[in-house]
C-alpha cells in the first residue's frame, strides 16, 4: 500500500474553491484528482495549471448526486490504485427560493448533492482510509449553516447537516488516525456568488469586518493547513473563514 501515490481528491475541483484547493494541495506534494459534473473544460484547465507547476493531476466526471456513480468511482479509480491521503468534499450547488415557495425538487436536489453526496464520498473514503490507518477529510460547509440565510432553507439545512456529519465522523474515525473537519467559508468570489446583484453584494460587504470578500485561495490555505502535520491534533472542528462575518 505504501508504494501507491499519495493523492488528494477534490470533488468539484473544476472551478472556484475546489480549483484553488486542488492547486494548493498540489503544492503540498499530493497527486491531485479533481471531479466535475458538467464542465470538463474547466476541470482540464485545473489539471493544466497543476501540471505547468510540476504537479500531477487528473480529472473525472462524477455526479455526486448519484450514489451508484460514487460507489463505482471509488471502486474503479481510488481503491487499491492510489493512497488516498486527503478528501476535500467541496462539490456543491444552490437552488435558492423562499421556503413557502420551495418545490420538492428544489429541496431534494440541494440536499442530495450538498449533504447526501458528501456523505457517500466520505463513507467511501473512510473505508479506504481505515485500511490505510491515516487520512484527512475536509468538508466545505458555509457560514450560512450557522447563521441561516433567507432564500436558502435547502442549502443551509444541507450545510448544517454537513457540520453534524463532520462531528460524528470525527469521533467514529479518530481511532484509525483519520481527522475530519469542516471549513465554513463566508462570501467568496466564485461563479456561485457572481450572479448576485450589487445591492445584495453591498449588504454582505457591510457585514464583513475585514471589508472585503474572500478569495478561493483564502479557503485553499485553510484546507492545506488542515492536511498539514501541524493540524494532526485537530478534528471535529468547524473553521470559519469569513472575514469576521456572522450574519
Ligand atoms: P462553484 O464555483 O459554483 O463550483 C461548484 C463546483 O461543484 C464545480 O466544480 C461543479 O462542477 C461542482 N458540482 C456542482 N454540482 C455537482 C454535482 N452534482 N456533482 C459533482 N460536482 C458538482 O462553487 P464554489 O463557490 O467554488 O463553491 C464550492 C463549495 O464551497 C460549495 O460546496 C459551496 O457550497 C461552498 N461555499 C461557497 C461559498 C461562496 O461564497 N462561493 C460560500 C460558502 C460555501 P462543474 O464545473 O462540472 O459544474
């Protein structure tokens, strides 16, 4: 097992926070596996950025809203093929709407991707890391899981669930030397926030004591720290990376 290449798997590593995590973890020396759901181009671009800096990276299509696809992916690409040092459960989506108008699909899709998908990836990774007797799992949650956010009953519920999952998984996996932590970003400049109008952006900015939106690299640095030797005694924690924002 030790001759397998140390690998960090970043779900949704094609763009935004996931890409920044992938690029940063490559600098820490891991082989990088990124997944995407719909856009192969940006995922290939992530790999190109890493390879141009001397790293190794591959991209894979994986819809984390589909349980069987996750099982197949870990069986075919991860188990006995790489040493799974790190899982960053980053892939996520929003489908906003006020709760009284929220349709069943709108609720179900967001829970399925952000919570169930992250759980099934964590479950598959845990089985492999338990045999390895080491591993780091980082779940990308959100400040809104802790504060609530109008129009995001589905998303905030999923991210709050992810925090609960982080704490339970941390306890269950600690005996096998696997740490599980969550990073809760505030407002980060990515495609996910690009569509918000100026009024909404101004409202969020007024709530941020550091008076700037976060960058994907701000999150990636925290994720890299949680995979480092210096973080070996940290588990079950939620690290807010939000410029001091508590809504
Ligand atoms: P983003 O730019 O919209 O990128 C989303 C990523 O997730 C893409 O790689 C996308 O793949 C992938 N993805 C979406 N649905 C998927 C599915 N069903 N299966 C697999 N992959 C899927 O988002 P981001 O802003 O970087 O956010 C990354 C994470 O941080 C998310 O979990 C988000 O909830 C969380 N977060 C973001 C912010 C923020 O302000 N941006 C704040 C708090 C938390 P494709 O490229 O193929 O579409």
